[in-house]
């Protein structure tokens, strides 16, 4: 048997000489928001619809990474197209012997446009857009909204992977892997074993840049039924969609019902759905485990009607808002108490000084 006392002494010494880990620190250029929500879930779980409804009810900014990506690529194409056109005109004038004017300047790309250009290059090579680009676009959008914060924001369908969650928490709150992963203890020593250790208390979750991550879950078979029953109006492709089972067209509009057609190719849709569902199930457990380390994750069974799911969601958000308000009130009360304590000390000093001026000096004996 080794010397347990020596082991205990060495353990305490190790704690003393180990540099304490600095807590995560949010980047100063990321604006704070009153309510920060992440909505994610299974394919055809109604994530986007619920995110849109929540944004309207709570006066939140709705942020879709896919829409941000689309806008970034379009902005890149617009700037580069205008530059290419200017180059062509310069060359045509030069070839015609005309004065082309000043040289064409290099295109000026915003941060968003540069991300769009990088994304377009990846897609052209048949590669998926990297998580780094998607997170960069989300954070850039949040910075853009700093002048109009509203009641906060909700992310539509994001993050969907552990990689995206890690990068997002790092960008919004400075949370690194070292903050959420415990350092492995050194191997046990035979000569100086550590005494029996008490279980470490659970550490509170680190700030992650969001308040709640909400996962909408439906079984794969329900996802399939929802996907394959979709209908669209060929005369109004951007208009509202319908569903054979869950949202049929109005009975009184026979013309609409007659011209509706299935949305997308059924075989292609099913093949894509299988891939998306497999990815979702593969990431689900790991993503939930990671989220629980840095914040609150809530799972909602999205099998019921849209209104019933929304009602459950409203209760979850109301609880979180009450919790955030309580924290805010506690912090405000603490500030008031500190200010009152400082004021009391200053008042006591003033009273003591005034008393010293009024009180006569003691007589000295002859």
C-alpha cells in the first residue's frame, strides 16, 4: 500500500501549481440580445414554421443560415458581375481606339460577399459549405442587427451538428472545448495514491450565446408522410403550400384543388429524406449532450397539430423569459444595494467630518 497522506499532499500541490482556467469571455463586438433561441429538429418537423411564428409573437429577428448563404452568394455574384462588365467595356473601348478612362479598380467585397465567394467556390467543386462559413454568416447578421435588436433573435434550423454548435458558442460567447471538457486526472501512483475522492459537484453551464436550444422531434415515418404529401400551385409557386393529409386546399376552391401538383419528384424527395434523416439521427445524441454542457436544451414532440406544438413552445419560452427577468431583477437589486451601501459610507464620513467641526476642543489642564 502506498502513502495516502503523501498522495493527498501531492494532489493539493498539483492544484496550487496548475494555472486556473480563465472563464469564457464573449467577443466585445457581438451585440447582446434579450432573448436568444436556437430551433432545430428532424426533417419536416415544422421547425421553420414554428420559428416564424415565434419571431412574430415575440418580436424577434428570424435568422436562417440558408437564406444568409443565398444572399451572400448573390451579393458576391452582383459585385463580380459589375466588375467583369466594367472590364469588358474597358477592353472594348481600348480595342476601338477610344479613351477608356481610368483603369478598372479591383472589386470591393464586403465580409458577407467574401464568405459568399468562398461558399460558391466550394459548391462549384461539389463540396458542402463549411460550418465556419455558415457560422460566420450568422454572426455577421447578428452584428448587422445591433442597431435594431428588437426582442432578440431565433435561429431557424441551426445549429444542426456538433461542429456548428461549437463554432457558434465560440463566436458568440467565447466558449472553447477546454471549457466544456474536463481535464483528465494524472495516472494513479502506487507510492502516493490519492485518498478516496468525493464526487465533484456539477458545474453550472457556461454562457453559450443562446438561452434555449429547442429540438423538434418526429419519427422518421411521420417525416416521410409529411414530405411526400406536399402540394404546390404551379400558377403561384411562391404562394402557400398544401398537404394531402395535413393541410388540404379549401373545398370551395375546386379549380385550385384540380391544378395542384406534388412538390418535387417523389423518388428524389424520398432519397434525400433518407439521407437527411440518417444525418439527423446520427447527430442528435451527440448534439444534445454537447448542448447540455453549455445551456438548456428542450425537446418537443412535434407530432401534434401546429397550434398545439406552438402552445407548448409558448409555455417553454414564457418560463425562460421569467427566469431571465428574475436574473435581471436580482442583478439590478444587487447594484442598488451596493450603491446604497456606498452612499451610506459616504454619508457617515460627511457626518463625522461635520461633527468634528462643531464639537469644541477639550480644555487643557493648567
